[in-house]
C-alpha cells in the first residue's frame, strides 16, 4: 500500500510499504479522510517524529478485514478510531472518569505509531466507533479534534453568561469557538496574528483581535479592562500564554490546550492575588468521541466552514503542512490517501 513515511525534519517520502498484518483482535481500515493536526506539524516540520513512522490520527474510514477474534465488525462498516484505547479502566484516574490521565498511557509523541497517512491502517477493534447513517466520512474526520476541543471546554467549566478568550484560531481554536456558541456563550473573542485565521474566526462569529490588542495590566492585582472569565490558549506560544493569563478577571480560568517546546513566564503573583486557575487539557473526555459524533451527526456545526474546501493527496501533505505553518490555510486540511 502507499503511505507518507516520515524520514527526517521536513522530509516525507510517499512510497510503497507492506500492508499491516492483522492480529486476532485487529481490524484493517481503508482510510477515507485524515486530518493534519498541530502534532503532525511538530513531528514533521519541527523534526519531533521518529524516522520511518507514519503520522495521521484524525481519520475516518471503512472496515476492510477483521482478525479471527473480532465478531462485532464487518467489512464495509464506517468508522472513526481513537488513537489509543480509552484508558485501562482500572487505575485511579480511569475510575474517576479521567482516562486522559490513565497510568498506563504512553509517553505523548514518543511512542511508536503507524497512522493513517496511508491507504490502510491497522487498529485494535476496541478503538473503533461506528458512524451513524447520514454522517459523511469527510465530516466524521473532524471527530478527533472536536473531542480535543470538547475536553478543553469541559476543563474550563464555562457557563452561559461568562466571557471567553481564545488565543490561536487554528483548527482546535476554531472548534472551541464553535462549541462555545453551541453553549450560548455569546461573548467570545479570538486573538490571532494570522489574517486568514482571523477571517475564519470572524466567520464563526467571534470578535477578532490582534495579539497586540491584549494589553496586560501594569500590576499583578490590577484586572484588564473588559477582562474574561475563561481563556483558552490554543497556540502553545509563550507570549500567548502570558497574554491569556493577564486577560483574566478575578477567579478566572486559563486552559492550556496548545503544545510547544518553549516555556512561558508565569506571573505567580497575578495567579495568587486574583485566585486564578491554570489547568491543562490533554486529549479527551470519557466518551468524548461518541459525543463528538452526536454533534456532527446533528448538523449543529458549520463543517463546511471548519474544513478547507480542497482535500490533499498523500503527495500533497508536505505542501499543505507548509501552507498551514505559513498561515496560508486557516481551516482543517484533510488528506485523502486514496486519491
């Protein structure tokens, strides 16, 4: 089968590789669509990846074949799949309903992973989630990033009537904006340096700002004019993290969603004096994929706005990554490995 194989920083090799061999509990999936996410950009463009690995974990597809121990899936079933099993089910955090913190989870970004930037992918049958009739495979490819955005909103504990700031209007930031609007959060602002992404955020109904407009109060006990109750930092940039914290009202919450290798400076006095909460949002709520599918199937999200109109073939992944890194594309870029 054909796959886009990571070789080294900035280098993808679209080549023939061996089709995966199924174990008894495995399923072979024909990949329909696979999204390019921020982690994929880090792996390829920043050189975080493991040589000879295949990226891509935001995918939808059809079952082609099943292992000998798989009874509940048949060829032709349409699915999405979680990148890993949803927790061990037995550790302290799994029992508390927080599988993203499972004691048995691997090291994020460091485990071997052979993903869906390929015509076919092997997956444990327990990771599959069936799609309802009427939900297109293209729309279903948003399920994984939507589950990430849902988890960030859950961690924020935001309520109707509160004010929100989203820093970074990439695909996750755009999905956070969309989810907030479904919850009747009317005051949603987006800080984004890129013109294309500012335009996307505006089309999603947010009040758009440039990062320079986020002015920090001069002293840690001062509160910003028109402060927000919750800030979602979706870029992973130290300057954006610091600016987000400075925009919080007293008792506000900062949710860290974006990843990056550079560390911000934490204004501990601001946190202390204003009783701010800083929390991370890693992966998904328990049952997050199922709830994402329900939202997508209900037609409550502007899928055509969130997804870029032109899908990329395997040979177009690197060009799409360059466009995303440079800010020339704002929405979610989907790859069609079969093209």
